[in-house]
C-alpha cells in the first residue's frame, strides 16, 4: 500500500472511533438509561479536561522517549478496552469516570495523528500542505460514516455504539504498529537541564508574544467549537415543542441534519491549500472566526419552515469555521516551532483549543444560558445564538489587529522544510 493510502486509512479510523458515539450518546443517556440532564452536562467536560494535560504530555513523550506511531497505537488499544466496558456501567457517576478514562486515551491521539502524518510525509519527501488536507478529509468521512452506521443500524440509543467504537479503536491501535517509524526527534544529553529532561521545552513557547497570543486565540476558538457540540442538536430537537414544527424533518432527523456540518468539512478541507497559498495563515484563521459569526447568526434566525435555508447554510458554514482554524493552526505550529519540540507544540495547540477552551466554553456557556437566557424552563435560542455570534465577532476583531503574521508564500509552499 502507498504511504498516502496508509495515512488515509489511519485518518478514517481516527475519527470513526469518535463519531460512533459522540453525537448519539445523548440518546443513550436520556432514552435508554433515563439519567438526568444535569449529570449529562459533565460528560462533555471530560473532552476538555482530558485535553488540558494529555495531548501536551503525550507530545512530550513522543518527542523524547518513544516512537510516536507506537504511543499512538498503545493509546487507541487502551481506549478501545475502556469503551468495551462502558455498556456494563449502571450509574451516571461511574459512567462519568469511565468515559473520562476513554477520553484520556483518545483526545491526545488527535494531535498525535497529525504529528505521525507530518513526520511520515516529510520523511518520504511529500509536500505536507498539498498532501495532508486530502488525507485529513477522510477523517471527517470516517466520522460521518460512523454517525450514519450507528443511526441506520438502529443503535443510536443502544450500548452497541460503544462496541462499534471500541472495535474500531483496537483495530486502529494494532494497525498503527505497521506504520513507518516516527522516532523521537531528540535524544537527552547528560548535560540537559531538568526542564529538558522532563520534556517541558515546548512550554517556553508561552514566553513568546506571538505564540502565546496564538494559543490564547486557540483557547477562545475552542470554546466556540464546544458551543456547537453541546447545543446544536438540542436546539434543533426543541423545535419539536412547537406544534407547527413538531413533524418537520429538522426535528425528526436532527442528527442527520447536523451531519451536513461534517459533510461540509470534507469540502473545505480540500480548499485549504488554495486559501493558504492565496491569503496566508493569518487570513485563513480570520476567515474561520468570521465563519463562526455566520454559524451562530444563521442559527439565531433559522427555523424549520421559512428559515430552513438558514439552518442548512449554518451547517455548511461550519465546515469553514472548523477546518480553517484547526488545519491552518496546526500548520502554523508546524512552521513556527523547532523540530525537537514539534509534537509537544502540537499537543499544546490541542490542549488550548480542545482542552482549556472546550472546558471553559462548556462550563461558562451553561451558567450564562441558565442565568440570562432560560425562562420558566424554556431556552431563548434566538438570543443565545446571537450572544454566541457576538462572542465570535469580538474574537475576530481582536485577532485581526493583535496577531501579526506576514504572509510568506514560500513558507506555506515549503512547509515540509
């Protein structure tokens, strides 16, 4: 098999593991287990909490001590075993800790998969900026395939979703050991400082204004992503409380409607090389932030009738909002850090966006919605989404003049160097 095909299969399985349960776990929680909504909110915090430390820690390990592809495989196998256990859990408290253990294993593999792919492509003289996006798009296809498999097989509310995910995780874990070797970038010398021995060199990046600012905006954009994950499907489903919309396709097929967002990802990932070469990394990240404004604003004014096009368009815009920052941000880290700490730096990017940002976004948004936008048990979705759109607009405005990064076509074109 070719290198590109092998990495494509890795990307497909990477997100298939997640897509098998992430969107439908609410159905399992409320319909099958009939547990409370307050406890369900904590489940999504495990994604953020596990991303705060684990991606950076595993990045350090991959930089200093063990081949990245082997660490990647070990984490998936361990995570798969935990997923196999989830259907045996009988109370929400234990469920939280078990899913937390699964996320501790899974979340760092997202940044590790980038490091593995970049290393293998570079070692085989591929141009990363041209070759990686088409490979990464298959991750999104894997996520969609898992969503549809879980739904169409009648398992969107059953424990089988976790078995599907577990099998995929273990298969991917075993498969990763067959990938080309990605050895640690730097050996530890006898004269190394304690910081170097512990592999904490990458944290020095916070001492650089430009990198610190980048990580700060990564955190704020990570919060925006969590808002979509937490409330998108709930928003569409709650139209069912209105008699005029109860039988609409938006209500009956809310999960499939939301999957348009993932379909959109596949298209925008393929457009990234053009946009990066034409506009540069900073402008592509700024476009992402403005796309988040549209994502939330269209939801604010959409409905299952005359405003259906707005909901569909919001899902389409999501692809640009999500991909343009995550991929361009990852490439920014790749072109702005030394090779000896690159896996660690990718881990820090993951920590700030999917870790600290996701955790704060989930916690703060829940408090704000309950205090300011919930009246007599009914959520005011119009003003909720407008508030989120305003948040994204402020981020875009601040980023546009605070973050300085001159577009260098050669840097983008020669990212493999």
